[in-house]
């Protein structure tokens, strides 16, 4: 863990860089679906459009933007992989010099990965719509029209079908086929090869944005996918076959549908396998974090997205939940979470990350304090919510009116509360909810006299925690430091000071 907080930089200097895979192998017009993207811009009448690219496709950004401007007449602004502080650039159509153009600052944007649409960066250039290229989490956006162009990555459909037959030799197997979005274009051909051999096979379809109307009986809508089962069938009766590389998307599928056996086919290697992730072990780890959240007194709410629809509602929901549980919360926006950043908030006992469904499962083993999901915080703070075996990664499912929303029960007087013992520390802890109608103290009561000069100091959990620490950072030590005459320091640059090699006077 020590390397996570400080490093001499040697690892960065010695790290080898390799060209990124994922770019187009053939016709760029087909890979980037130029006709469909141009029709989206023209039909919508948009005059300013943001084109968001991941790093793997950024080399083609200028050419794609120039072609889009030529086809539509609209202004195109290229957003690089806007993950935590990239920039947007308005490319020039002139071949030289390299495209620099108008720059839009997106450092304040909080977009966990390039899978999320960065509406904040697009609004900085007054874009009227966004064309998102590359892999996507398909989280719905609430402000701008969005077109997803996943990129038609190559898939050997014949080899994929052969791997499926090897994994499922029984022709009456019940299997749901899922895929990474970059291979969605090839699922139709795969369905043609397998559907006549496997009568009980179900293929999922990509669903961009929220589908209007409630789900039909037997219909499953999750993670931007939709598929239909029989009205009397249960999802746990099916196996899952995933087409794509191992990653966060597959992990989210396996934890959410943890009662279904999984297998996968990696197009990069051409190999199929049965997934051996110990789901029970992973869930045990998540339930341990729930117990840590029950012990926490101060909760840090990390804002990991500003573009997913409903993020403001879930922030308010979490604040209310933490307050009702008798805990204090701080809302933090620190960009990409890393151990060094979050270690600055020592008074926080646990963090909860509000992000898209694919990025909420953050491995916090290297962090000073654990990081949980909104669902795990609900399990810890809402007595009415019990663990049923179904894991939720989409925070929108917890909001009022959603499928998994559970109201907070009425407050219980302290004298009538059932005592609870921490399974980690063995100490007694409060497990009852506070009265939501309890009057909040007026702001003036947070001020107190600090010393005899009647100076005022604000009382807060962070300030109280700071007072309890033996070292509080650099202090002025007024009147305690010996006064010395100023002397001239070293001159030059770090690589060659003027007095280097000479004896210091």
C-alpha cells in the first residue's frame, strides 16, 4: 500500500508503452458509421456537435471530424478521452498545421471512464448534441441528444459459434447471449448460425437510453441490454454466454446475475471458457464492506459522474439516508479517485461512489478507507432493506419509483432500539434511524469562542478530528522561531546549479 501513497517515479520512467488496439482495420466510413452519424446531425438540425473519442480511437478524430463537417456543414468539436481533465479541440480542415483549434476546458468534468458520455465537456463548447465513439456503458443522459457509434470491431463469427458449441454440447441448453457493445453488429449473424441448433437460445439487444413504458412480462432490461424470456420462466434457469474481453462489464453482469453460470468468448484470442470468478467470494467481500459502512460515523460521497441521468437525485437520497442513520456526510468531487487523493480526508470512515453501473464496483484494496456502492450503503443504513442475493449496481434502481426502491421505516426511540454489535470491532453501535423531522440546529450554534480574545471558530466533524491529531501540518509558531538574517540561495536549474560541485558557504 505504501507505493500507492508515494513513489519515486521509477515505475513511470521504465514503463513500456505499446500501441493501443481497437482502431479500425478496414474502411473507416464503415467502422465509424459515417452515414448514420451524418444523418443524426442533419436530421436534428444541430449546428455544433461534440465528438467524444476514447484514447484508442483518438488518432482518427481529426479525419472523422473533418469528414463530418464536410457532410453536414456543422461545427465539430473533438473531445478526447475526457476522463478527468482532458480537453476538447475544434479541428481545422486544413491539413497543416496539426489540428489545434478552439480548446474547451473539461478539467472540472467528472467522467469515470470514456464509457460515459461527458455532457459537461460538451456544454463547455455549447454543443447541441454528442456523438460518442467506442465502448459505452449506455447510461441514459438527461441534457443533450446522444448518438452512440460503438465501432464495428472485427469478430470471427464462425469461431465464436464453434466455441459456443464446445461449451454447450446439449442442444436444449437455455442460454442468454450477451456481448460487448463493440461486437453488437455481429450478433445477428451469430444468431443465424445458432438459433436453428439451439431452440432455447436468447440473444440480447442493445438499448440506448431509457425505453418508454414499463417492461413486459418476461422482459429484462438492464445494463443497456434487453431480452425476452417466457412469462413463466426465471432468469436463474438460464446460463449466460458473453462475447467480449474480460473487464468491468463482465464483472457487473456476473455479480448482478450471480445465480446464473457464465461462460465467455474473447474475440482477441479466439478462445471460449467457463468463467471461474468466485462470485460467492466476491459477494462476501462486498458484504464485508457493508459491515464497514455500518461502523462508519463519517461518510464521504464521491461524485463520479455529472452526466448520468438521476445523479442529483441519488446524491440527495444518500445524504438523507446518511443523516437518518445518525452519520455525517461530506460530498466530494475529486476527479478520478486514487489512494493519494482520498487519503487527504482522514476524518472520513468510508466513501460511497456515485458512478455508472460499470464503474461503481471500484477495487478499494489499496485505499486507506474502503469505497462502497450506493446499494451497499443502503444495505448498511436502511433497516428495511435486507440482502436477498440480488446485487444492484445501477443507483437509479434505488430511487423512489424504481423497481428496487424501499422506503425508510419510521424512526425508533433510542430507548426502544434493539442493540447491535459490530461484527468487525465487537463494539456496540447505533442501528436505529433518527427522526427526519428533528429540528436542525441553527447555523449560529456551530460557532464557539476559541480563546480569550473572543475569536470565533467553527465546530465541525472535520475540525474536531483535526484537533485530535498530534500532527496538524505546518504551523506558524509565531514568537517561537529564532529570527535569522536572509541569505542568498542557490541559483540555476535543478539539473545544474551554479554552485554545484563547490562547497556551500
